[in-house]
């Protein structure tokens, strides 16, 4: 397949430039150019524009600021694909690295837009960033300075709010740009403030920023306003460098929270109750050690390929699936007629996360009589719920999906109608999907939200004919090298960029 990396390499060579020379022209490193040309790094639209200008060739010929795909679907996939490491785990650990006074080395870091935005912010406040393939080493400055923070990068990621928990241990006062990321209705950050106020943190919001003032206190016990993943992580990081024991009640027990706890245990922080909704964190005065940690696998990445197999009626093998965070999803799918086998469990590189290899089989799907809904772990994962919308288009009968968490996400599911689905939106949270319906090709623009965008891609893989999916930045936020991975399974998919 003629990949984007191959096209960039040919254009560079045609311009008689070395990788180092191109890197100098656009203000990056030779190793970054090498990763791009070998398709080991997602390329942001801003980076594509810089490369286009340097090479005097218009790499992105479609809508300015977009990146587009063409997909010829309607056929079965075959082969084996390995589950990637976790986006949500990575962003939590990038924030947690701010707690360490020495170097933090993270192994198997997903090279995705969300990670790139956070590392850009970290560099702008003095953190030294060094990539060695997919190993990332972060070395903190002697003193953090937020005066030169990269506001553009910060505003493109909701994860910036998780800088507050660690930075209160370094700065008494600071300002962070208001966060962005997925557009999913009224996702309030107020629960973060309610949790952190127990540590003596006062946060004032303006139109553009979070103004933070901190005088660290020992909170004792905190009842979280909601069992949110990032809320729980923020409180854990605040507690990690607060001497004494902090008890968090109604905490999230989700996979990224457990990953953060595993990492902090490596740093010397004692945490009891991992995997439950009550965490007891015994903080330390400082973390000052060179720490190396290998990231665990992403259940939503496994779920993407499970959904793809279901929609395309394919027999594929998905390795390194974190089974403890997929059990309920697999049970629901089995009751819908989805056939698969799973290997015996084995441990991830962190020696804590249990993995299995799953082999899918072509299956005739039926709808569930009961509604499908998500809830905090150990329920069906909130990020996995949208996949059931596209799966339901191929199930015999009517499926009710109740997406109670986000005010607008279920509305995005109606975009499946443009691919031939038969949906009825009952309200902003509930959607009925009637199936099975043959999916058809179309040209669509990605919604500004990660999971709703990915289900359109899956629908196109199952649709007869050639589809175009435009502006895939939202997908690149969370999935690494997805085009090449799908192509390795026999999907006919490629970038639309032309010189």
C-alpha cells in the first residue's frame, strides 16, 4: 500500500533533502521524520502543512485542516492484529511524570495525537522529552515555568486538567489554558474542583484559563462527586505527594486508574483497594527516582477490532486483549450470537494486567431484548458502548442503546443512517437501531468525538462500495497507525492525500 509515510519520503527525496535537512526546516528532529516516513507516528494536520511548505508540494489536497480516508468495504477480513497500548493510560502517566523529580521512562507509548499534544505542553513548561522509537523518557526541569506554556496544544486536549493534581506540589499559583478535546456535550470539570478543594486547592475559571492557588492540606477522606476516571486520577496524583493517608470513596476502578496506581506503586506510593471504588493512598514526601514502566493494553482498541469483526462477519485473531475490562462486552456479544474463542490468560509486561488472545468467527447476530447501557467499571465500559451501535445494524431485531453519560453522543449515532442504518432517536440519550440492514458506501465527515467517529469507519468497512471519511483528526487522537493495521487484515483503506 502507498502509505502517507511513503509519499512524504518520496517527496523529500525528490526535493534532494535528507531527513535531517527536512527536520531542520520544520523545527523537529531527524528521528521524528524517520518515524513519520515509516508510518510509526500519526501526523497532525499542522505537521502536514509544515512538511508541505518545506517540500513545496501540497500533501493535503482536500479541505484545509483535514486528513481523509477512502475505504472500499463489504468484504471479510483475515489475519492477526495485536492490541495497542492504552491512550487513556498514557495520558494519565504523562501527567503523573510531573510528580517525579528524576527521569520517568514509559515503554510502548502510543504515538497518537493526544500524546503528541501533551508532550508539546510538557516541553513548553520545561520537561525534556526524548523518544527512542516507542519509548519516551521525560526529565523534569529544576523549576517549572508555565509562562511559555503551549496554549494551542493545551486547548486541544481535555487531559490538561489532570496537570492540576501534580503541579500543586511544585507551584503555589499557576494558570492552565481551558481544555478541549472531544465535543460531547456538557462535560463539566466541576467534580475535579470538588475533589481537589480537599487538598487546599482553589480553582477559579475564566473564559480562557483555570487559575489555581494551592496550600497543600491533608484531606483524610474524600467522597468524589462522581466516579469519573480523570477526576479519580487527579485526586490520586494530589494524594501521592501529600504525606499521610487519603481515602477516596466512589472512585473509578477503570483500567486507566488501575494503570496509574500500578505506576505510582513503582514510585513508592502505597495504594490499597486497587480495582475497587475505595482507594487508600499513603502519600510520600517526594518521588525522586529514575522510574521505568511499560504501558498496558487498551480494551477499547481490542473492542474496535471485535466490532469490526462483527460488522464485516470476519474471522480474525486479536492478541493481547485485557480481558478483565472486556468480559461484559464479550458476554453481551455472545448473547447476540457472536462466536469467538479465547486463550488462557497471561500477564502483560506490567505483570498486573491479564491478557487473552481472541479469535472471532463469522456469526449471525440477533438483537438483545434488554437495553445496552454502560456504567463505571466493572460495568460495560462507557467508551465501548458506541461500538454496539454499529454492531446492532447487523443484528436481527431492534436494539435499544441508552447512552446516559453524555448529552449528545447518541445523536452522533444517527450518522449511521447515512450508511444505510435504520435508527430512531428517542431522546438525546436513547436510540433504537433496527437490523439487519445492508450498509452502503457514502462520503461523511467525522464527528468531533473519538468513538462516534470510529463507528463510522467500521460501518464503512462493512459497506459495499467505496466510502470517503473526511477530517479524521478525532480518530487519530485515540488510535495509532489504524490505517496500516486495518490494511494488514486485508481492508482496502488508504489516505486521500495526493501530491
